[in-house]
């Protein structure tokens, strides 16, 4: 299966639980992507990346952080994104269970890059809260 344009945005309602469910369903769809899904020799999305991304979406949701979208990565990982008027955050869930947090300002300058492990999600959540406070929902999509 090739990546289709429909994967480039979620239709969102204002209900947080449905947003989380929609995003988890989207991540599950990545299981259907074959190698070379991008026609540039991308790896098949790792089952561990899918499982870990789903777990991150759920745990962040219970901490009032809702991701805007998810994308498959060429190396077999999953990228989760949060966008606001001041910052953009990317969380890369890599096949080796490493998690990379990238924070960009609105002119797309990288202002923070930090690695985490799945066992340290509390630290990751705390860092994201520094940029978005106690709740985030952009309403984009």
C-alpha cells in the first residue's frame, strides 16, 4: 500500500476522546504501509514504533495534551506533532524505542532537541508542558 494524501490531516471534532481515537486509528493505518511506501525506499513502519506512538498519544491525552497529527517516518518510525501560535513540537518515535523531542519557534528555528526513552515519559510530558501549559488543542485539521 502506498501512502495516500488522506493521511496528511485528521478531521477533528472538539471532543478530546474522539481526537485521541482518530489519531490512534491513523497510527494503526501505518501497519498497512509496505516498504517503499513513499517511493523513495522508506522502511516499513516498525511495529514497536506504532505501539509506542499509540501509548504516547494515550498517556499525553490523559495529561491534557492532544496531538494535531501523526506521520510515518522514512526510517520506520512515527512522528507526532503539536502546533500552536508560538511553538511547533515534533516527537519522533524511532524503531529503536528512542524518542526525540524537537521544539521549533514560529520562524522554524530549532530551540530544543532532546532524547528520551519510553521509560521516561513523565520527563517528556513535563518538557512539553513547559511550552504548552496545562492544555493544548489547536483546532487545526
